[in-house]
C-alpha cells in the first residue's frame, strides 16, 4: 500500500469552481492546500483569507515557482487552461485541470506531450468518474451484468438565463453548451465504451445570437451498430439522467453527473439498487484519485488516462466542425 503522505496543493484561479474544490479538499485525507494564485492578487488574497490558505500570488508563474506546491488544481476559464497547465508543468508541478481539459485537441496534446517530457502527473478533473455510484456502474459493466452495451443515453442541461455578458454565453470565454455541459455526456459515453470514440457523428445544434451553441443533440455510432444519444443545453432544464442498455438488461443513473444512486436491471431478476449520499457533493473524490496516483508514482489515472482525454477533445472538435463553431483563441 502506498504511503499516505501529505500532498500539498495549489489552486490556479480563485473563481466559483475553485471555491467548490477548496471547500471539499479537506474531505480528501492527506491533502493540504498551501497556495492560491489568480490574475488579480486582490482576489487571490481574498480567496486565501476565506479558506485559510497560507500564500496568495498574482500570477501563475509565481505559483509554479512555489517549492512547497506538488500539484495544482486549475479552475480558470477554458481558453487559458493550456497556458496555465504549460506554465505549471514547466515549473515542475503536477496538474489536475478542470474540464474541459482545453479548448481543442491540439492544446490537449501539447499538455500531454510536455507532461510526459517532464515526467509529471496530469489529469482532467472529470469528477463524476470518481463518484461511488459511477464506480459501481463500472463494476457492473465489467462483470458483464447487462451483457454487451448497445445503446447509451445521457443528457445534461440547465437554464443559465440570459446573461450575454457572462461566461456561458461569451465566445471569448469559451462559452456554450458543448464545452461546459456537453463534456459530461460525451465523456460518460467514452467511459461506458471503454474509451472508444465514435466512428460516425450526427448532430443538431442551436447557435444563439451571441454565437455560442445553446443546445445540441448528438448521435454517436460505434463499430457494430452500438450508439450513444447525447443531449445538452444551457437554456433548458433537463432530467440529467443516463441510461445504459445492454443485451441482458440496463443500468439507470439519475442525475448522473452528481450521481448518488444507480440501479441495475437484469432481465428476469429483481432490480439491484446502489445509493450513497455525497458529503458535501463529491468533488473531493477526484482529489483522492490524484493523490493516490502521486503517492504510487503514477503519471496518470487509469480511470481517465491522458490519451482518453485527448481523444475526447478530438471528438468534441469533430462535433463542432460542421457547426462552423470556432473560438477566438483558436485564431
């Protein structure tokens, strides 16, 4: 068993998602949050004061130079994930980068290449994969409980309201449904199909007046006629459920990205239910995974490898290409 040594964390980007991470990190045994950085020193200092963090910096470069920090959680806007990750890796820091990992696959490959060159751990913060209910889903699938998976259905949608100046409707900030909400069902389908990406993609999209995708429907086809039906929106409240259909039964996961429960239905048998309440909401499980990898000397998580993250970004690129959707940071 790997030594349960203390792992010292930094946070890049003192925003809302980082607030969640800092709130939950104490639930991960052996984690110590020692530094935070932002483009505004004032905001970093306010964040540090809120969470009792010893040091605050006004730049990513300063955080990368802190000798006490072993791993950094990146919670900045999508378009600057790559810049932040590369800066931290050059400074010798391991990285847990918020989803989507980057804006596109080329950026993801750049991070992956540098991490391997430096021999450093990197992981996308797709926290849903580490929730106990989703771990149980993978166990059921690995056991062959529902036979061969033939169809996956997953959706994530919420109504962000009309705030064109905000992040979600702003192309400059990497806004829109696909990168913010769509990453969840797309990554879920990738997980269910063992990291395999679709051979064919069909889609429908609504591009709003700010130029971002406000809702989409995707049909992924895989070899052998297997499919995934995926939906997302930032203007519609959706059930946010996932259903996995196999030749011997199905698995239902209500509210899959915040999954507290899952039910296994094997044809002709009584349903098997799994339930575990999350305290507080389960973001800390990904930190536990990252620290276990670090303690064991692993450079990536087997649950979500760097190569799979890159392939998922390639799929997202393929999805939006026929939409004509490009982000300003892509030139």
